[in-house]
């Protein structure tokens, strides 16, 4: 049987993982709908469009990594690679499938997607390392019951 503090902590982690998975799905669906709706009129915010792509893929990357780490524990390089590969391939799919709905397949949008993925991977890796150090140095003995 787990101590109450540890059980409660694990329940919170499970809930947070579920929130991150749900947010990742919402972001992915929002990205798909936002890029596959036929454009009405001329867009005057083409450079702002790149910021949207960058931000959406950064958010998706962080949500995927966070939900995965909260569910499975510390991620390895192969996990990061799989998230990068998924995001990169989805970005290609997203651009190519815009053609049938009358939108353009823009390589610069895809570059913004990949940049968002890479920055998300880096930010998550740094944040995860800092959080891990905090818990290892300050709280692990109390949570594990060894100290």
C-alpha cells in the first residue's frame, strides 16, 4: 500500500497526463480544422501565419512529450525523435492535404512547423531536466519513503 501523499501525488500525475493528452488532441484537431477550411478573401497576415504554425507545433510537441513523460517516466532520446518524426510528417501531411480544399501547400509553413517542434523539444528537455533535479534534490527521499 502506498502512503497517502504518494498515492495522491500519483493521482495528480495521472490527471495531469490526461489533461495534457486531451490538450494535444484539441490542438491537433484545431490545427487540422484551421488549415483545412477554405480561405475566404485575401489573407493579409501571411507572416503572422508562420507564427501560428510555429506556436501550434510547439504547443503540440510540449503536450505530447509532457503526457508521455507523465505516463511513462523519464523520456529517452528515442522518445524525442518519435515526437519530432510524428510532428514533421504530420506537418507534411497537413500542407499537402490543403490543396484539395483550395489552399496552398507552403514550404515556409512547414519550416515554421518544424521550427516549433524543435523549439518545443528543446524547451521541454530543459524544463524536464530542471524539474527532475528539483525533485531529486529536494523531495525524492520524502516521496520514496527512504529518508
